[in-house]
C-alpha cells in the first residue's frame, strides 16, 4: 500500500490520477483508468500514458528504497507489471524527493543553475529512447515563451478546452479534499472561492490577456527549460518518457529546484513542429516541456486514497 501511495504522488496531467493498481502474488500491475481521460487536451491519451510512466518511476524508486527488488515490464498497450522480490533497502535521494516534489506554478527568481547541476539533471532523465534538451539561453527561453503564450491563447479561446479545464478545477480546500483530485486553485496562486461562486467567477473573470501575461512572466523568470522527445509515438514509448520526466522532476526537487510544465506547444498540434525546430529536433514529435528554477513552495495538490485506485 505504501508503494502505491508513493506512486500516486507522481506528476499527472490535470491531476486526474488516471491509474489503477492491481496487487497479485507476483507483484503490482499498473493500468490506465480510461474513465479519467481528458479528451480535449489529450485526444490520443499521450499525457495519460506519460502520467502512468511518472507513477511507474515513483513505484520503482520506492520499491528499491524500501528493500524490494523491482523488475518492471511494459506491454505495447502501456500496461505495466512490477515483479517484487526480497532485496536490501538502499538509500536513494530521489526517494526522499517524492513527497517534496510539486508542480510550482509561480515566479522563480531567475538565478542560473550551476553547470554541474544541469549535467546531473540531464543524466537523471536517461531512459531508453528518450532525449532531453535543455535551454538556458535567454534568447531561446524568449522564443519558447512566445510559443507557449501563443498556445495558451489558442487554448483559452477554445470553449471545449476551457470547459474541460473547469471540470477539473477545485475552487476550495474542502472540494479539493473531498474529491482528492483535480487542480486546486490555491496551487496556482488563484483565489479560494466557495463552490457556488467558483465556476461563475471563473466564467466571468477568465481573461486570456491576464493569463498570457502571467505565463510569460513565469517562463521569463525560469532558469531553464527542458524539452522531452521520445524516439517513437505510442503508449509504451510515452510511458518511458513519463519515467524519464519523473526522474528529472525528482532530481530537480532534490537539487532545491522547482519545476512546472508548460505543455501548450505540445498540446496545440500546429505548434509542435515549431517546437521541434526550436529544440534542434526538426521532424520529431516533442512530448513535454518543463521549466525549472529557484522559487517558493506552493500549496500541494491533493491525491485520492490508495483504496480508490486499487482493483
Ligand atoms: C503529462 C503531463 C502534462 C502536464 N501538463 C501540464 C501543463 O500543461 N500545465 C501545467 O500547469 N501543469 C501540467 N502538468 C502538471 C499537473 O497538472 C500536475 O502534475 C498535477 O496537477 C499534480 O500536481 P503536482 O505535480 O504538484 O503533484 C502536467 C503533468 C503531466 C504528467
């Protein structure tokens, strides 16, 4: 149960927690929960399987830290099986970072990250078939900022995207804790409002220009960006990207860095090719974009109890 709890603390798109765990004699199976899809922002379930990969990595790190051997396999359908055996508990700083990591959607202080830490970040994300490209140059970050803001603008002009986002927003701590999922507004520095007011205030006050300006400032305040690119498209490959990404996020947390996703140029498909060119990977399909830097700790996102994700 502890391993599943740690797995559930992984990054996941819209905090839908699109996973189910099945415990058997041989170990733990990790399966997609398609009832938690977000078809507008993620029509091909790319983010869903990346999220499963993030959970898988937390599970594997926790198992080895807690004294199990843990051999994982993944089918082409993105279903994972972890075989657990008796091993020796070993200290792993990434294990300690699992509960501390968060997606920090705040201004960072712009301080550069030392080169040796950048190297550690890139090394940490080495997984078969996944590449990570770092950008720390202000001009490149500016180009990526413009692309992310353009993507944000498209998304906020799409009633389907806005409606889906609104369904996953939790406007106060009571709603966040009752559901145990979704995007709690305080995590993004937005107001806490009663349930009867939140959705109406969101409709009345959501302003693309204000949101775009905020995003632009957040990206400009970051020390660097990381772009993840998998060799292949498909569920098993997206799981690998998720595993690499979660290792990167945990390593960043362990180095005192904050991180957040800025996936607009991946989600708005016409922008993907330009993103690939900016990353020096023309013709490839980029999977994820992250920003990182030194910043404050924000309120943590809720999670559902283990009992809710067990089959
Ligand atoms: C595949 C994937 C895509 C994501 N895309 C975004 C995004 O575009 N913008 C954003 O602010 N957060 C994004 N997130 C972060 C999730 O919203 C976040 O992980 C979730 O709300 C749980 O919060 P936590 O990371 O603080 O635990 C993404 C996470 C994953 C795994």
